[in-house]
C-alpha cells in the first residue's frame, strides 16, 4: 500500500486545493484554488513542488497528522500556526520529514485564517476537469468531491527523498494597510454617500465568511435611486457586491459566477490573499486605486511567487532550526551584547 | 431592442465587462453572443476566458500578458463594430415532465395568469429559447425567449432545495437547473437529462448561444428516460441546423 497522510484529528475547515480549475467560468463554475496563493505557493516550493501542486488548505483549523506506510517531506506556510513534531516545537516555512510513528500537530492559527500543508509530490487524488481543487458547492475535486474530515487518509505521491530541508522567510499576512479596490463595475448605481461610506468607514468580517465569499458587517452602503436589483451579470474573484441590506459581500475563490446585485468595486488581485486572511470579527477598510496601480501590483505579486524558488535556503543544523523556530532570539541578542 | 453604445466597465485588474444594456432582450443577447464569437475568433493575447450574460460580456484576462486598460479599449472598439449575429446551428430538444410532483408550481402559475395548466405548458414549450447565460451554479442555463405572458416575479421566499433537472421560470427568465439547489423560482417541470456530468465529455451539455426547445413528456416515461440518462445515454435530442 502506498503512503498516506492520516488526519488523526481535525477541527476547522480543510480541503485539497491546487492552482484551480480554469476554463469553466462561462459554464458557471468558478476556479476554486487557494485563498492565499502566495502562502500556498511557498508551501509547495519548500517541498520542491511546482508552485501549483495540490496541497492541504487549513482554514482556522487545528490538526494532528501521521504518516502511514512511509515517510513524507512536508512544509506549512501561511497563517502563523504553532507546529509540533512529537511535541517539539517546529518552525513553519521550512520543510521537514514526518516519519511513520511520529505525530505532527498544527495548532489553530494565532492570526490570519489560511495555512497550507504541502507534501513533496503533492496529493495525487483524482483530477476532475483538469484540477484537484475542491469546489464544495459543485462537489468537484478534493477528496471524492468533498472537504477533508477527521480520520481521512490523504494519498501521498512519493516517499521522502534525502534532499536537504529548505526554509523561507515567513510569508507576511500584510494585515495593516487597507484592502485596495478598483471602483466598478457598477459604482454608478450607488449614491455619493454610499461611495463615501464604502471608502471611508471600517467594516467587520462577519461569521458568514467562507471560500465563496465574506459578508461584511458595518454601516449600510446606500444604493442610488435605481435600487439594488440588476439583471444578473458576471462576477469575478474580488467582486464587492452590495445587496439590498447595504452590507457588502466580497466574492472569493468558490463564488457564484453570476449575480444580480450591483458591484461597487473589485478587490485587486494582489489583495485577495490579504482579505482572505482576515478572520470573522476583524475590521478592515477599503481604499481605491487606479487600474494601472492594480496591474502593477498584480505583476509584482506574480513576480514574488515566481521568485520563491530563488529564496529557498537550506536548513542546516540546530542553530538554524532554533532560529527558524523563533526560539533563538535570546541567543542572538546575547551574541550582540557580547560583540 | 436597444442600440445604445456599449460601455466598458472595469472589474479589477483581471477582468472587464462590456455592457450592451441593462435589460433582458433578444437583441442585446445576440450582440453579446456576437462579440463572444468575434473574440473567440481573434484570440487576442491575454484573454483567458469570456462569460456571456443576458446583456454583457465579461472578459477575464491575464494581467501579465496584457494591459487591462488597453485590452478593454480594444474589445470595446470591437463591440462597437456591426458584428454579424451568430445563429447557433445547435438546437436541443429537451424532454420535460410538467406539473404534479415534477413541477409543483405549474397550477399556481396557471392560476396567477388565468390560464389552464395545459396552456402554460403549451406556451412554455412553444418557443426556441436561446441559452443567454450559464451561471450562478455550474451548468445553470438561463434562457432568453420566455413568453412574456408567463413572466412572474420570484417567490417571496426561496425553497431550500429543488432537484437537479428542474425547469423553472423567474421574472422574464427561464431556467434549466443542472444540480440540486435552493431556488425562489416557479417550478414548472423537470427533465431527466443531465446537463452537468463532470466525468463526461462534454462536461456541460449546453453552451451559451445554443437553442433549446422543451418537449412535453408524459410522466409515465420518466423512469425509462431517467434510467437511460443515469446510464449515460443522451435523453435530449440534438438537432444540428
């Protein structure tokens, strides 16, 4: 029997995601894929995978994992989550080998939402319509068309080889600055007051937040005289639609592909990961940028993902392990004091 | 029919929408589909996917391969040209069992319009519809061409689940539902045809621009047709024009 990763304990959301299922928007199927593409790519690169290989996306989740039938090279990246290997603290953003008989525990993230666990070779579940990404509403991809549950066994591709462990600087969640948007497509269906509310006030991520979209609480965004019903048109990842309640919904990876509410703005693609990493109860603000700025930022974000491979550093020895685990701060300070 | 100049609406840095109008209208839908066909023919660099709707075409792009503003202007210029309508060569004849447990709202719709259920069936199955938009959920085919005499605003509260294959109307729209989902539309009938099968090639039976005609089918035939559809046999009939 080939090796499996056993999800011995799981609280929170977990699904397999890869680069996404492209080409079906005109048939009503959104692409799915990772909510934080940068963290997802980092986890994959740490274990030597292509940036878009299938990985386990954990959403406000804690888990205990074991390998059965072999060993696995793994790495966790994204929302900072306590990681322990047989009880010993281990850094995220580095690869390591999980051997049969050992237990890996991932704690619920201290901040942010999504963390990614990648395994060398990916998770070779069936590819459906060109992708392994779970689209829950359509019951496609993932594990037999569903999310992961406690007790699941995820197939592993290849036994861990003898390659050196790699590390990356932690991926920042970039939580402080506003979420940047390009106004439109239907900003003209909102009153001046409505636009001022959207760009001037703070909003809170509600409990109605999942891979389809985040509904925000906060002041009502006023529509214009034309009301809030439009003949349905297409949505994109980042569409900020405002239904009659005046409470905006930011549509994300598993969104409905069309909708009949006016869309006041679109979150720029570079900031989709930043809003995805805000958890229920957290506040955020929006700021408008022009299309040229959004395009430049999209290109920078893509370049950052492309450069991950060149930023890998081998993990060597205990000092680096401690450093990576953030336990070495005191030792570094002591060294400086003595200099 | 409206012939306003099309508008370019930004949808962030990965898409834009060319909007031809704001209503459900055969002329608008034809212009959307004509632009969609023209774009497919031209294969402009950076265009990734297109999504036709009743009244607009959304173009998804790769901002690494094209400047969104430039590409938007180019497609807007194309949209302003007199593009030839592209009549679909494909007509689907889709069997529908109307009323009863298959279409629990048929009688209410008939009563609302002062028609007999048979008259509603006749009016609903008379036109050649056009698939104006596939969206909301995978394979949900929204049709243009509903008899205005059947139009009826949505139910005040949606039903939590309606079955796959549901044939319904909402406002001026008619719908072929691919999978089970909540719906606030009026359920007239159900087809045994499977319009979305992930393991099948093609995965989606209907394409934007296809024509659709509903064929009233006796309830006694449901089990046979459903079994055939389950076995992967086509139940709808494809007539190439």
